[in-house]
C-alpha cells in the first residue's frame, strides 16, 4: 500500500515538474513578447518619428513588430504545450492563403506601404504629385498615403498607387520652383523687376541670384511677365514671398502657375 502511494506521489511530482517547466516557459515567452512590443512602442516608434518616418509610418512599424511578437509567442506557446510544428505550420499556411485571397487589395497596399517606408522616396512634409493628385505628404498609414492638396483637403491615396505610378517629388532636393505670372497695366517692366528684387532680397529661403522677369505678351489689358523663383520647399517660404510681392506690386495681378 505504501509503495503504491509512493509511486502515485512520485508520478504526481514528475507531472507537476513537467507542467511547472511548461508554465515557466510560457511565462518567459509572454514576457519576451511583451518586452518586444514595449520596445517597439516606446523606443522604436519615437526613434523612427525623429528620423522623418512620420508619426503614421512609425506607428505602422511599431504595430507590425508588436503583432509579429505576439503571433510568434502564440506559436511558441502551442509548441510548448506539445502541438505538432508540422500541423501548426500547415494551419498557419492555410490561414495565410485564406487571408491573402480575401484581403488581396489590403495586403497589396500594406506591403507597398512597407516598401515605401524602406525606400523612402518621400518624407513627411514633401510636396509630391502622383497622377492627378498633388500636395504635401502628411503620413503613411496601413493602407493609404495621406496627402493634403492645395485646397487644404486630405486625400487618401492607396499605397500601391504611390509605389507603382510615376511620382514627382518636388521637395526631394529641399527646394522647389515657384512659377509666377504677373500682369501689370500701369507699372513698367524695369520697375516691377526692381520691386521684386527689393522685396525678396532679404527673404531667407529664396535662392539668389533671382532671374529677371520674362515678358510673354503686351496688350491694352496690360503686360504679362513670368517669374521663376527657386525657394526652399516650405509652405511658409512660399506664403512669405506671395505676401511681400502682393504688397510691392500694387494693383498688378499675381498668379501661381501650376
């Protein structure tokens, strides 16, 4: 009788030791996954934000790392509980195929967003044009790139379109060309040229030397001139230039050429 009880106690102790090791392994796996997620959210996201990834791009990378950590932890826990790795991989493969087929467009835009973050053809704040959309990059989300157009509206462009279409980045070299059309009825060309030079000579962000206005046509309605300025790719520089020219050119008509 004593031998039987002793055998039962020994078996219970062995099982308890096995389950204790398994439980400890699970706790360690969850701790590692939580640590990776914490580092992604508290360390990697701020670092990427400071490196001009933008808040949305940094959040996207942080979410991917967090999800990958917990998915890996889930599979590791199943393995610790004795599940067959072959079966797990088969189920995971089937789920991946099913999700990929049902969310084909979403996944295409998702991976295009990842490639955009890696290749970095543009940064937050850059002025870009893709197809008929032109504006300032606000960020890259999971599915779309956020662009604020010239009307101040937010345009959501699919990441796959940003990745595959011909894209013009007007701010890549940190400068852009500001093309203006000036129409004057009473002011002569040389006076307009002097006033432009006086207004913009001390403006930071306007590259020197500034080209002289080019006369395009002259009629009873006035003389039309084109001016092309190279300025820093910052909205505040353009606004400063426009305010100063409006103040200097009086009743002349001033237009920005697209």
